[in-house]
């Protein structure tokens, strides 16, 4: 499905003291010949000073004049576009105080974290397509917005930079190519040249971006700072590397120590061994419950000198290996791994099983990245 066909379509922009970025981008999206994108919602991320400026100019320009956003919608015949003061989002610092500007390293860190979390949240709405404009605000704001979309953006999401004819670019009186608007003036270089807004050319440069998007990681990153998000994503992107030390009953997962209760350690190692011997473990079915039980006991017996006696385990399998035993043991292994390694870094090492009888339990670590000590 094309981005323009999604039921929810969001235009998201960063802005400083030039809210024209919103009307320029909306104009370019709505009037392009191929696949126009008419947002159902518009959102601005800005500072407290920027929010005040955007509200006054875009939403209420004066007593006898509509705000520029409302004028644009009326001129282009756009209806039902949700944009109000509630859609102007003010960046806050570590103490949740609104930022009036972004000047210090701490301000930049706060802006990065706020923008990243905003995009993470918006990208979780499955029936929504995002169009992100990185043209406004300070350069770092555009960078963070683009990076956040690269981290969390999906196939339907897009990124762009608006391009405006040079004489009109950055002119505080220009908001979009009005057809019946007042003449504006270019005061650069000490000149006072009259300009007709209708003659301006406003286009979009679509920006391709790498979609790193990882759903499992995305769901666990709520409240992460920008740096934490980058570090966590880096963990996800690392080639998973597993070291199994049977003598110490120890696992090294990408260099992180993980210890499991003895029977679960053996079960984890058994699953891995079966997986890479091309005989993966399936949910025990009729006729296999005793086979699996005897296989696991033999495996456990092989390393029992390192891990202790197996009497309790043998008693537990007198009636075979039940589905409940497998699912509960896998669940407890995964809980212990997550608890020690964290929800994101643990993802490649968890024992997973897709729905259906024909899908085996397995981990996603490649066999050449598993080392036994």
C-alpha cells in the first residue's frame, strides 16, 4: 500500500523560529503531480520560543486574518487536517522543563532524546504512515529527526527536505506560493526587491534512508535516551556470538556473562546441539515424548560430572517429556537470559518457536559463532 493510502498520515517536522517549513512542506506534498500525500495530522517538534512563534503565525495571524496554515488549507481545498496547539510539541530537558533554545551540549542531548522517543512512539501506530521533514530548526534537530526515522521507520514512512526558490528561501514573509497574496520584499544585501509569492517554486527532495527498524528492540526502548537507544541498537546489530563453558556452567553472550540453573543450562545446550545437528527440538508429539526424554537424560548424563547428579531429573521424565515441560523450561530460560542481559541484547540468544506444529525451537545465532570451551 502506498503511503498516501494509509488511513492515518502524519507530517512531522522540526522547527525553530521559522514555522514556514510546515506550510512549505505541506504545499509541496499536496500539489506534487505523482502520489500527493495529504496528511490527516501535522506535528511540529520545537522549543518553547518556536512553539509560540508557530502558534501565532500558523494558527492565528491576527484579528482579521487567519493563520498561514489555515489559509493554505483553504486555498488548496484541504479539509480534515488535524493541526492545533496540542500538535506543537515542546522539547523538555532532563528535568522536564521546556527548552527555550538549543545552545548547550545538554540541550542537544535533551533534544535528541525527545525527538527519538517521539518518533519511536509514532512508528508503533500500524495503520499510520509518517512523512518526516528535516528542513527546519537547528541542524542538529534535523539530524536527530532523520536518525530517529532510520532507527524506527517502516516501509511506508518517508523523509524529505523542502526546496524553495532562492529569492524566497528564508524570507520571513513567505509561507507558500499564494495565488492572491500580498507582494513581499527581499531585503537581503540592503535591497528592497518586491516579490510575487505565486512565482516561487516549492519542491521536495525525497531522502532515501536505511531502515534499521527492529520491532523487538522498538518495544523495549520506551524512555531510553538518545545515547542509550544508539547503544541498544548497536547491540542488536552486532553479529551474535555465543561461548558455552560447560565446566563452569557459564554462557558468554556477546561477551556478557549469563548463568542458568543447572537443568536449564543443560536444556539450553541440548537445544543448541540438536539445532546444529539438523535435528531440532519440536513440541513433543505422541510417540516422541519418551524419545526426547531419553535423549535429554543421556545428554544431561554426559555432563553430569560437571553439574551434579540427575536423580531428580530422571524421576521427572518417567512419563516422558511433556509439552508443558518444554514450554515452561524454555520460558524460564528466556526469563533468566533477559534478566541478566536485558531485553534488547538478549534477543538473538532467546529460544524461540513460531506458531505451528512444524516449527522447531531454536536460537538465531549462527553455528560458526558458537564456541565450546
